[in-house]
């Protein structure tokens, strides 16, 4: 699997896969502008919590170069504005986590403006490399739950394309697939309205010769009742200290349905997705353009001014989650006490 996003050392540019074109065309966007990165995040040319975190980190490094600042004060002011521009989606905590980390790096750095800019470039590259390492650790930590011959239900895309490389759920599936000599199957829910399951998850697992079956979101109950899957493994855009997970719309319904059918439900995410501060009722759930629901492939599938509600994410409470799997370890039957033990503030 290719890298979703990378820093090009030779030209000081960022190169990312345009995910809106997949699976039919593999095109890249190459840019030296943090505003272009912000637009890419907003338009979902790059999406998935860890991937947009990495993009924001690199966007901040581009902003530092663009600033042409002569003093550290000017550089910091430019970076504060860039962070506001880059924070275009409110739900995935990785985005604000990355811009805050880059601002901290700039504030703590010593030396000339050029030295600080170089530190920011290094930090952005480190955020991306860390993500690759964390994904691998999560995949390894998940192995205690995944047996040879398992069929795994997924939603949305938490594969390579949602991270820098490998994926969160992607790592779980790929590492188990490798360990069990290919004896792992996937059911991918289509994930209306943006169809990340159909367009991206099926695409990348088939590229890796992983046996993958596409279903529409409404088929989940039937698939569970017919005993077709052994467990659900989903990603997360934010995991709270209470053990609530915020993930793609449809995750909550899947978790309730899994509970009814006694199917284990796991969420897998890196440390950068953990939010130990926000309360469940304070999480902002992104509401997207109503036309994402009204229009399919450029054509209205309903009356053009139909009233629409289009929340992009939902919140699944801890009592529906069998384990949260992170790069640091596993929290079974999550509670605040157990979360605090693994993630002390
Ligand atoms: O709206 P998206 O496509 O950015 O939503 C992505 C998801 O909900 C993923 O499941 C989540 O970011 C985890 S990705 C490793």
C-alpha cells in the first residue's frame, strides 16, 4: 500500500492521494500552500482522523515556510492563523492535536527563524512517522482478539487511506491476514453518504488480496443474524476518557446491533485520537452539506429541496464496546478509571 501523504524533501512540498477520485483514478495533489491543505481536508480529498492530523502537521510546516517571517513573533502569529485555517473539521481530535503540537514546537524552539522552520518540518515528518509506528502497534495489540478464519465487519474507511500508511482497522486486518496466511475475511459497510466503505475500504483491501464483501448499511442486521461475521472492528475520530467513541455515522447502530447478536465490538485508534478532556455532550458532531444525501453521482435521488439531516459522526457509549485497542495497549470493557490508567494526563 502506498503512502496517503508525504513530505517531499527536495521541493518542500506535500503530496497526497486525492481520495475523492478513488477508486477509479489514482491522482495526487502536490502543494506548497497550507490553504490548499486546509481545502483538501474540508473537501475530504484527504480524510480519516490520523491522515488529517498528519496533513495539518505538514500544513503548519508549509505555513512556516510561506510566512517569510523575519522575527519569531511574526512567525508565531502566522502559525496561529494557519492553525485556525487548517482546523476545518470539528470532530476528529487529531486535527487540533496536530496543530497544537506544531504550535508548541514553534514556541519551545530556540535559534533563528530558519532553525525554527526546520524544527517544524522535522516535527511534521515525525507526526507522520509516529502514525505509521502506532498503526503497527495497534495491529499487533489486536491479535489477541482476532483468530485465524475470522470475518471482520468494518464501517467507513479506517485503512491506509485514513492514516499515513497501514491504517488502524487496516493494520488489524493486514497483520492478522499476514499471520494467518490469508485466512481473514472482511465485510465492509458501504457508509452512506460519502461511501468510504465502498470506494476506499473495498479498493484497498482488494489491492492487498484480502477477501472483502461489500454490503449496504441496511444489511448489517441480516449479516449479523446469519452469523456471517465474528467481530466488528471500527476506527475512531475521538475517544473520550469516559470510553465513549466518536466515529463515522452508523457506528452506533452497528454497535447496538452487535450487542443484540453477541458479536464482539472493538474500536482501534492511536494515542493521537484520545481526548481525555472533553465531555461526551460537548463533542461537536460535524454536519455536512445536505446535497451529500440528496445527490448520488451528480443526480438528485430525492426532491431537490428535501429537508435533510446529515451528521457525519455518532457517539457510541462504553457499554456497547468490548475493547478499545490502542498503540499503548488495550482497555477491555472501558471505564474512566481504566482509560486514565492507560492515558494519565
Ligand atoms: O469523514 P471521514 O471519512 O473523515 O471519517 C473517517 C472515519 O470515521 C474513520 O472511521 C476514522 O477517522 C478512523 S480512521 C483511522
